[in-house]
C-alpha cells in the first residue's frame, strides 16, 4: 500500500508550505533530520466554512491569477504611452481595416496647431505630432509639406510662427529635431538650426529679427533669425513662494500623477512611472511563474521526468525574492498612486466638474508644484516689443511675468481671479492672447496697461492654438476640430468645423491608448479597469503584509 504524507502544521495550526517543509522535515523527523518513525503527526484541523479559510496568501494568489494578464498589458502600454516623443509611436501605423471605428475616428484628428495667413485667408497651415500640412483653398484639400533633407518627412511639429519681419514669407517651425523654416508658405520645409533640440514653443521676441522659444518645455532661448543655429539660453530664477498657487484643482493633480509629471521634476517623475510600469509587468510574470512552476514539475514527474529538488527549491526561493523584496518593495508606492489615479482618469468625463471644484491646499502639494526647477513646466513663452527685459511664461499652474530678465516673477490675474493655466500664448499687434487648459479659461489683453479679459464661450476655453483671421477676427482652435471665431474684444461670432488632412493607417500611439483604456474591446471597459485597479491595490497591500511576515527566504 502506498504511503501517504500527513500535512504538517505549525503550533498555531497553520499548514507548512513547500519551502518551509524542506526546512522542518516531515513527520517522523527532528529538526529536518530523519527521526523515529513512531512520532505522531499533528492532527488535521477539521474543515471550516469557506470564508474562514480565506487566508492572506490565498487572497494574494487569486487576485494575482485573475488580473495577471491585464495588469501586464496595462504596465506595458502605460510605459509606452508615457513616451510619446518616440517617433515610431506616431509614424508607424496599423492598417485601418484591422482597427475598430473607435480607434480609427481618434486617429483622424491630426490638427493640433492651426494658422491662417491674414492677408490670404484661404492660405492655411495645420500641424501636429504627425507632421505639417498646407492648403490654398480654405482647408477643402490639404497637401503634406515636403521636408527637404528628410525623405521620410517624419518631424513632430510643436510650434508655427510667422517671421517677425517678413511675416508669412518665412515661417519658423519648432520640431522634435530643432528649428526649421519655410520660405514658400509651408509647401516645403528645410532645417535652419538647433539640430536634435526639441523646440516645444516659439514666438516673436522683443526686437525685430528675434525669436523666443522653449526647448523640451524646460529651457528658454533667444535666437536671431539671421543666425538660427546660435541660440542664447536665458538663465531663469525660480518663482518665489508667494506667487505660486495656494491651491490646485484635484483634476490637475490626478492627471499629472498618472502621466508622470506630478511628484518631482518631470524627468524624475517619469522615471518613477517607468519603473512602476515595467515593475508591474515583472510582478505579473514572476507571480505566475511562482504559482505555475510547481504544477509543471508535478506534471513532469507524473510523466516520468524529474528535476533535482535543490534546483526547484532555489528557483522558488529566487522567484519569491524577485517578486517581493526586490521588485515589489521598489514599485509598491508608485503602483498605489497609479492605480488610484487610474480610476479617476478612466472616469474623467463624468468627474471633470467635481475634480475641478475640489481644491488641494499648498501644504499637500508634491514637491514638483514648488517649481524649484523649470524642468517640464514651460508650455509657452512670449516677449514684449521694445522691452527686452520683460517676458512671460505659460505653465500648467498659471502665467508668470518677469520684468528683470527672469530674476523675479509675478503671477498674472484677471481681476481678482488668478489665471489658472496657459497652454498657448500669441501676440497679434498690441494684443496678447492666452489659450487655456482643462477648463482654466482663455484670455485676451488688449494693451499692455489694461487687464486680462476672460472669454465666456466654453469652446474657446480649451484652445490648442490661436490664429488671426481676416477682418480683425481671432480663431481659437478647440480640440483640433472646431475653430471658434471671436472679434478682438472676445465676443463670439460663430464657429466652423475644420476638414482634417487625410493620413493612411492608424498610428501605434492611438492603438496603444485605446488598448490601455480597454476601449478597443468594449466602450464600457473602464468598469473592468476599475475592477483590475482594485485587484492591483489588493495585491500591493497583501503583498506588503506578506513581506512583513516573511521578509526573505
């Protein structure tokens, strides 16, 4: 008759696992060494109800097995989406017929910048992270700009600025590969200078023949148009504490945390998110291996195969160490804030107003909001004609102006209300215009000594770009699809839908974005993402408790 092994239990009645059994031995052994066979094993506990049998280990195991595959997908896609600057994300495409309509429709909106030649309103330029286009017939048909010196024509465009002296006879283009220019209204593009610099903002400077710009949203430069490859980098001091916002909307904090800009300087925050995303993939894979290898070994043994006990033991020990003390501890905190903010992020449309009303006081602001460095904060910059010592910088938390070449700063206000954010800054003649962000409002300033006026139209309050139209009208680009038309005083005169340039294929960025949200499968997948976020939170908490009990094997 085959011998059966009695289960081993501790003095508290807890069953001893595979690894512990190797150390304490079996029934009939003393301190792991063979002993007299007449020793009586600990009796088996009677069966109890199912909810009493749910242990921390079982909860962690089943939460991990249920969610492992999708958490691995979320980690991989989240890592890639945090690096939109990689060109292949937007220029490598998937055939449209392979994608559902939700993905195809998302990729069809390519306009992120839009400028109109005020002298010839039918002549227009559109740009974005997929390139540059020009039209001569009022956007009925678009032609992709030919990039001289780059046969693929693959440049991401972040800024379009007419020359301060020659106007539309020479356009300056800020790209992910330096400063480019077009001397034929956008039909062709050739490199001008600052190669390999990521020019994220561009505007006319304080003097004729001068441009101001921002590199990688972190540094401000001046450059003469006749010497575009010789920038002068400005040294900017940090704003003092009293001009920083005393509170920020919870919506701002949630979005910044989730996309890797909400804790420390952008490079450090993004690194934390990258570690958490890749760590999530590693935790899912190592957890499945820790569970699956013993099952594989048992199945192999039944089929006549064998693996040395010492190899199995070391494999499981190092999988445990890799899964818990090494990776798990490093990514626990970033994973917690990513999963929690992910729930809010998935319901941003429903919670937008509430998240905007809830204000986070300065005492709770993460270090990044102290603006100790400008790294990742400079969304736009603008100069003032005849005042070379004065400039303004637009950020996610307000518009800051310096009148002493960046040594001290003041926060701009519209009446008693602080300007909450400034995504885009434009100057047309003696007027300044601010494109708002996330409901923060768009503003105009008719002359330097006058105050700011906030636009009331909600479509103009999230302007990606601002352009001058004919007859003294101003166009505000809303979500890349609609152009809201106002007069110079901000009164809305109408709006028009823009015809998008036609591009073949769906960029991988949009595929990964919809996969990350689950919308590529089902329009209500966000509710399943909530479930997986809850399971991920459970895994972090139970994993930390389990590590505290068994710190190292």
